[in-house]
């Protein structure tokens, strides 16, 4: 798929999602009494309501209210842990991957038939602060944590353990803001970003240790109409 095709598809998905969001706001489809007149037919009223909705959507695109969001990966970004992903290959081979290896090789191994066991990866084993924890805490101190999110390749079942661990470090991200994708594909993270843009976020900060994830998100930010900054977390594994 060419970059133009990607841009077209993302724009389509974003416009549809935004329109659906706006359509749920009943205040936008309730023109005041001065808009409808007793002489109007039902069809004319429908036309006025539809045009009013379209105007609201176009107006929101022209002058969007700034809405910032900060998204952090968990492993090797907010935290360092010894949690591993266990796997079994079709030939019966078993083994384990670190968080870094899972992010790097998980997609290919899945295509080769790997079956994952996230039982250990759903826990925070030997957790320590990661390289960008202090940045997240500074954001929290300045603006609160309502729009701070954790987006991890870990499974959804890891949500509680991540929440509890971050609390011990003084990072109070809401439980509902912690998303476990259960998927190591960079596309999974970039798709999540598109959905957040459709919710109205238009100023993104994204941090992750994996080059593929950083690039995928940067590519998305380049083709949708939002501000954005990405940062790759660097871990000194000798420490």
C-alpha cells in the first residue's frame, strides 16, 4: 500500500469515526425553534438537521480545540522487569522471550505458528523504574493523569499488575487508561492511535523502546491531521 493509499484510508476511518461521535451528541441535531418553521415538511426538517450536523463537523475540523494525550509503553519505557513471554512452536519447541524480544520477534513467530503463554508476562516480575518514568510523573504533576495512557503489547490481563506497580512508583494512571493489546505488531499500536484521534485527541506524545512501534506511530501522525511527537526510550541493560 502506498503512502497516499495509507493517508486516504486513515482519513476515511478518522472522518467516519468523528462523524459517528458527533452524531451521538443530540445537541447537534436539535436546532432551536428559529430554525424550524411550521410551514416546513418533514423532509425539509431532515435536510436542515443534516446540514446543521455537517456544519458542526466541518467547523470542528477548521478550529479544533486542543486536546493533548500522552502514551507510554510499559516494558523498557515506564518500567524494567524480568517478566517473560513463554511460547510453544508447532514442532513442540518451547522457550521464552523477554519484553524486548517479544516486541521485536513476536510478529514473525506468530506467523510461524507460535502459541503464546502470557501467564508470567501478566505479572510484574522484579520491577524497577524505566527510563521515561520521570517524564510521565512530570506530566502527571503538571496536568494530572487523566490523559496519560499505558499502551503495551502485554495481554489485557496484565492491566491490574501494571496499575499496582505504577502506583508504588507514584504514577497514578487510571486503571481504565492501561491497555494491554496482547499483540506485538506495530500496527496494533498505530491503529490504537487512530482511534484516539477519532475521539478528539489532536496533540500526541508517544514513547516506546521498540523502533518499529515508534516508526509506525510516527507514520500515522504524519498522515492524520494532528500534532505529534514520538520518543524512543533507551535502556542501559548493563545496569
